[in-house]
């Protein structure tokens, strides 16, 4: 057994025991209450909220942050990773992400398979969008050039042998663009 999995397990046990022992049985907590439970200032919680996607308290109609029990437990876990274990912010974020990826021992493979698929929408970067616009413009230009010849140019070059050769060739393949 490696040291990181052992420390993760002990940290989880510690966090759960601390969370169960000191968190009052309430539905919502205000930011001041959570700050007092965690032993940090309110601005630290607001900063953690911007740095850790897992810490997302609800907001009331007046804009106050309302933390549920799971949010308080997450704040305590973040505090433990940063202050007791000495993680950096990116390291703590990665540790929380790894904890979230561990399979739940109560779930079976069949329950995972039965979950509906989520469609992923991708957005193009500005460079990719510009390339797509250029592709569309090139296709339009290719269609114009491969269309019927301009009557004025045809009558001027009607005696030329070169013109008859170019007109007999098929239009270029548009699949290249």
C-alpha cells in the first residue's frame, strides 16, 4: 500500500470525524458561521470558492452565501489539505479531484452503465473559427470559378486552343476543403 492512499484515507477519516463532531445540525449556514467553524476569515472562503469548483454554496435572494452541510464539510476538507497537510492550492484541487474519481464501493458496474450519456458541446477557439470561415469562403470561390464561364471572356478567347482544353477538364474536387 502506498503512502498517498494511506494519507488520503486517514485524512478522510479525520475530516469526517471533525465534520461530524463540530458541525451543528442545521440546513443552511451563513459565511460567517462557516468561517468560524473552519477557523478562517470569510474572504478566505470566498477565495476558496473561486479556486475550488467543488465548493459552490447557494445564494439567497439577497445575495448571501448559504452553505449546506456538504459545503461546510468540503470547506473543512480544503482547510485540512492546505493547512495541515501543506498542499498548495493546485495540489489540493488535484487531490480533491482524485478523491472524486475513486469508485464508490456501494455502486455496481450495472448502475454506472445505466446512467444516461451526456452530450458534450465543444466551442471552437477563435483560430479554429477563423479557419472554418476561410474554408467556407474558399468553397464559395471554388464554386464561382467552376461555374459557367463568363460570356465576355468566352467570346474573346473563342479562337484559342488553350481555352478549349481548359473547358473540357472537370471542375476541381471540392472535398479538399
